[in-house]
């Protein structure tokens, strides 16, 4: 008489839910990747232009300089001597698409000229900037005379102005700020990824301390 055997049928194993650490690392990788993609093009522009500016003399790169032009103007006799009115008149007379960034005033004062002392009248200085040009104006409110000096940037000057956000407008400044924020986030996510994936903590701490010491030494030598 054969004995009956019960064959146990095993149920398929349920997939294990992802661990918190795995979910955290996956989100960290995605954030690191998307931030790098967002800042890739402008980061390349800032990086290349920054390296060229730092090593222009060593690399012996002869970049084209700006073209300078000077113009003298006479303000209308009935022009009110206020910041807004003078800035508006200069913008219209010089046909500039950007308003004045600032107007600096120097009151009338006594200045030494050789062995004599002369009275210098009040002088205003206005600045107009855009990526392609820079206009500096000296205005003498007592006589209504203005002297404008326009410096037109070359293609390299335009790149430098975009690098420094000179006269580039609020939109470009905000976009540059997002790239700066993305670089900060890339640094933080990169450090977090390294600490989570690498087990050699001592080596990482040594590299971080060496980087910090090099940065402090470079700043100290620059100020010396």
C-alpha cells in the first residue's frame, strides 16, 4: 500500500519593496543628472570664458579690443536738472536702448591746479551699459554741456559682459543665478553620492581637507 504524499505548492515570492536607502540614492542620482543637464551649456560658456580670462596673457591670445567714440552735447535750456530728466534726455539724444544704470554727482569744489586753487563746477556722471556697448557721460549742469564716451565691445567683449552679467538685463541675471544655484546643488549632491557609495571615508576626508587648504592658500596668496 503506497503512502500518499502531499506536495506543497510554493507560492511565488513577492517582490521586496525598495529600501529607503535605494530610493534616496535613485532620487539623488536623478537630481544630480538633471541639474548637470540644465547647466551644461551655460556652464561651458562660463567655464571656457573664465579660463581664457585667467590665462589670456600666458596663452598669448590677442583678443580684439573695444572701439571708442566721443560725442559732445548741449542740453536744452529748459531741461530740468533732475536725475530722471537728465537721464531720459541723454538716453534719447544718444539713441540708447538701455536706461542709465546710475548717476553719480560730484558737488562743486575747490581743486588744486599746479600752484593755484581753482573752483570746479558741479559734475554728474552717468553710465549706460549693454552687452554690446558701454557709454560713460559727464554732464555739467551749470553749463548744460555733456561729453559722452561710447565703447563698443568686440565679440570677445560681448562674451565677457555675458560672463559678468554686465548690462545683460534682469532675465539673464536670473538665469545666471539659476546656473550658480545648480552648481551649488551639484557640489552637494556629488558629495552626498560619494559618501553613500564609497566606503573609503578617510580618503574622502583627506581629499576634502586638501581642497580646502589649497583654496585658503590661493586666497591668501592673492591678497598678499
